[in-house]
C-alpha cells in the first residue's frame, strides 16, 4: 500500500495523538498494620477506594506479620485507603495515588452484637481480574454454576455451558487455578453446584504460560472458580433421576462426583437420557480435536434449524466421563481424561424434492437409525515456569457409526441403504517455550496418524445397486519454530516464525491413490504495546504444494486495541487470505452420495479462496455499577472458484466439477446490555446479520446465475420485575430469498419465539414454564408448531429436590421445514416428540 504525503502526515498525527494521551498511574502501596494489644495482626483488610463514590479499586489482606501490598492501576490523583478488622475500629485516610508506604495502627474495639446484618460487596477489581461473590449472584433455584455465570454482567452462556464474555469466547475455566478439562469446560459449568464455589474470577488478558507473560499480548479471557471452604478436600456427589412416560418409558439420569483441592482434582460423570435430547456432545465442546473424522457419505436427513432438536429427535444417549489432575509441585501438572459416548438416534421425515430443470418432483419417506460409539483418551504433562514451558499432549480416539435406513418413494418402492463408518486417530503434541535465553523461542511439534473405513450400500429402484467403499490413511506432521521476544525499540516487539506442515493421504476408492500435501509458512509479527494502545501487524506467507503442483499464499492481518480507561475498550482488526484450498477429497473415481446423486470428480485442480474480513468492537463496562454494554460490527467477503455442475435427468442428478465464480458476503452487528443481578437485573442481546451468496451453476450445459440472500435477527431479553419472578423472551425472525436463473425464485419467512417464566410461589416451591412457537411460511405452504413445557419443583433443603416435569404439554404432532439448494427445494415434515410426564428428584451428598 502506498500513501500520499498528506496521508502519511495524517496517519502520523493520529498515532502521535494516541501516544500523547495521559497514561494510567501505576502504583504500589505497601506497609505494616499493628493492632493494639494483639501481637498477631493477621486478617486485617486494607482497601483502596475512589474518593468520589467509595468503589473498591484494590484490596489486600495482611498475614501474621501484619504486612500488606496493594498494586493498582488508576487515573485518580487521590485514593481513600481504609484498614479494618471485625475487632478493631475502622481507619480511613486520603492519600496521593503514587507508590508509597502507609502504616496503620488500629485500636481494638469490642462490641456486643445482637442483630447483625453483614453485606459484602458483590464485585472486586484487582488489575485485570474481576471477582464476583457467588452468594450475592446465586438464585434460590440455581442448580449448576452456569446458572450463576449467566448473571455476571457481560457474560453469555451458550449451549453446553460454553461461555462468551463481552463478545470474546472464553477458552479456559479453571478451579483454583487448575485447567482440569483442557478446554472442555462444559463438564465443569454444567455439573459443579453454586454452593461449592465462593467466587467467580474473570481473568482478562489471560496468559496461561508463565514464560510468555510480559512477552506477548494476550486477548484471551479465562474464568477461575474459587472453592468454598466446605468443598475443599472432600468428595461431593449428586444423583439426579427422572422417570416417566411419553409413548414409552422415558428416563433422564445423571451421577456426578468430584474432589477438588489445589494439588489434586477429580471430576466423574455418568449420564443416561432417552427423552429425545440430541446427544452429550455439548458437554465436551472445546476439547482439542485432531481433525475430527466424519463420514464422507452424507445421509438424506436435513433437520430444521428453527426447532430445538429434542422436539423431533428420538434419541438415546449414554455418556461416561473422567477428568483428573495431579499437581505434585507448583510448576508441574499431570492430567488424564477419558470419555465414552453412545448415541442411538432415530430419524424420520416425509420429504418432497422439487427440481428446477427439468421440472421433477420426488416424494419420499425417510427412516434412519444411527448408532454411534465414540471413545477418547487424553493425557497431559505440563511444566510451567517463568524460565521455560514444556507440555506434551497424547490423544487416542475411536469412532464407530452404523446407520441403516430406508427411503420409500411415491410409487411405494423401498430403497434400503446402509452406511458404516469407522475411524481411529493417534496424536501427540509437544510444545516448548524458553524465555530466559538470549533469543527467547517457541517450538511446536505435532505428529498424528488416522485410519478410517467408509462403506455405503443402497438398492434403489430404477437405478443399479450402489456400493461404495473408501479406505483412508493419513500421516501428518507439523513443525513450528518462532522467536518470541525481539525488541527493536521501546514498546515494540518483533517475532518471526517458520512452520512446515506435511500430510500424506492414502485413498482406496477402489484404486490406490497417494495424496501428499506440504505447506511451508514464514510468519512475521510486529507489535506495539503502550499503556493504553496495542497494535499488531502480521504477515504470514507460504507455499502449498499438492499433487505435483504448488501455489503461494499470503494471510496478512492487523489488529488494534485502545483502552482509555477501565470502563472503555475500542478494538478492531482485519484479515485477508489468498490461498489454495486443500484438495483432500478431490480424487479420481466415482463417489455415490445417495441413491440418486452421482459425483464424478475426475482430475480437478485445487481452487483458490480469497477472504476479506474485519470487525470493530466498542465495550463499556462499569463493574461496580454492574453495567456492561457491548457493540460489535463485523464484515466478511469470500471470493472463490466453485465446483458445481448440475444436470438433471428423469432418473438421476449428475454433478460434475467445473470452475465457477463464487462470492459470499456477511454483514452483521451485535449489541449486548446487562445491568444488575438478582431480582433487579436486566439483560438484552441483539444479533443482526445479512448474508448473500452469488455464484453460477450449470444446467444441461447452460451456465445460470444463482443468488441467495438471508436476513436474520436474534433478540433475547431477560428481566426480574419482582422478587421471586423472572422472565426471559427470545425472538428470531429470518427472511430468505433464492433466485435460480432468470425465472425461478424461492422465498421464506421463519419465526421462532420462546418465553420462559420462573416464579417462586412460596419459599421452597418453584414453578417454571417454557413456551416455544415456530412458524415457517414459503411459496409451497406453511408450517407451525406451539410447544409448552413446565416444571413444578419443591426444595426441602440444599441437598434434596423433587419436581414434576412435562414436555410438549399441548400435544403438537408435526412440523414442516424447507431447504433451498442450487437445483431446487426440499420440503420436509417432521413428527414431533410426544407428550411426556416425568418425576425428577435430586440428592446431593
């Protein structure tokens, strides 16, 4: 990019003006506290507060020697410094905000207390760490810690207990500083109870590796859970049992047990559910995956996206999980985790497929049964010191997927089909960081092996029997080396990185084919970090070689973050990618996708993706007023060569590869507001997005334009208008339009609404109701459903709960959905889950 002289002057003036802004005052206040008549000055609280409104900026507790130390970052010229203990008088003084020594001598004060109400602050701040007191956030009916986390201002709890804070995904949830699950923290947030946790710490700018702290800027956010006194070093367990009837016996059972200390932690979980919930995958979302293997053959089932899956799936899930961590000394951690999941999923739908050219309509009934076994074993060794970091991660995984089924056409001809997929992977990841050497460096080494077998058989009417067998073996290796702390000038850091990624794929389809792929990348990163301003410029470039051909690629990106104070943050960035896509599945031979779709790939060259994306975010957060506001805008555009050639005959759809321009763009904005907690809380989340895709397809040798537009919104509001009453409302409208050629157009409107009500009738008796309304309008018809669920719970104590649970109380029977493709439209009708009544009880030990 070339700048004109005036533009250069303007950019320089902007940078200088940002650097000239007043810096935060960083100060350390320390000293000794003495208590008259007491040689032990342990447990004295020293608090630094704002003189304006007495909000807490930092706090510390004295040890037995009476010493304390406060580290604070604040632009205030003066501070209120207070020292007190339950048996002393409170002493407060106004001091300058600078590094200094302040000693206190407190007078003992004994008072007879009759009726005492002690109200602790809800939130503390110390540096980049926010601490929320769980007892002030937790509600009477919160069962797991995820229910409490949902009340933290700026926090968003997603499926499976996964978290997002002020628009940033949380990567780590720890217990007493230990990352027990290595990213799969849904096991923690969905199974640990609030009574076992005393405080929730939000760690901003979190860097887990001590050797990288103060050497590279971190934008990660982590959560640390502080244990309650009664939960430390003891085994705690809970049994949750639910049973009832809904077109058969239904049960939903869970057993949890855990033992937490700073040196040893264990979390065990057993789960069984045949009430129609999809599976247990959300519990282990975020666990480190090694290119998870999925079948190449896709089934003929496309679920509606505007209904919860438990509304139409008849699923049985069994799940076992174990996570353990041992910390023999402060810098060493040993971890082992094992997971096993069994899923039996029954799928049924009536489908009508309408083709565009020639006009052809196929009606069919699809019935599939999917049995899936998944097992994973992971082990970790981690050495984490200020001078070096070493980690070794070993992972073994197995998957077995068996999917028999049948498709009944309009002429009542039945097509039997069977799909079987098996795969196993072995991966080992090694990471080494050395920080206290002349040139600090980081080394990564990953080795992996994967083997899979895919088999598909079908006996359709009017088409020859189809049999597909695909065997695949993959050997992968990655080597990366980076220098992490080169300082060309004050506040500047430069880091070059060289990486080599090699993969060898061997396919048998039925011909044997070796597909080696080599990617060599040279990355460069330049960072500026001041007191308020951070900027980063990255310029990775490399070479991707496969099938005897190769292409260069570049992935430049930039990011900037400006924090004028603790309340405001403005950040944004952009990324451009120009690279060749991997052609792992573009091998010669014939691949049958289902009984009427044939793909003949022949020899295909890799196609190129051009991607441009950017975002900008403005965040305001006042933790002491429990107020957070977050606004983000995002944009992404993709240009690529697209493989698509559709020809339709009376008996089959033949897809052949050809190069066609493909453009996709996304514009979106997010707004999140949260205020307060408890029965005075208010939270609102609004997401807006506009997607558009433009490409070309082939029909009988003629190239036709294909355009698709999607406008969608998601609004969710929760409020507690009165004590004991909570309301949550969500609405998600979606408008779509697809234009095929010059004459065919498809339009649809989807609307989903959900209302949740919680009401404490009397202390210990709680009623909740969940109503869901789904509406679909399109050119070919209309689908609508209204679902109602409820629960009446009685809590006799913290350790026992009994409830009456109902699902689909109105008895809705079916729902229609529609899917648009580049050759037509599919309209599917799904039978909904039957009315189910269950009794649920929970015991805690």
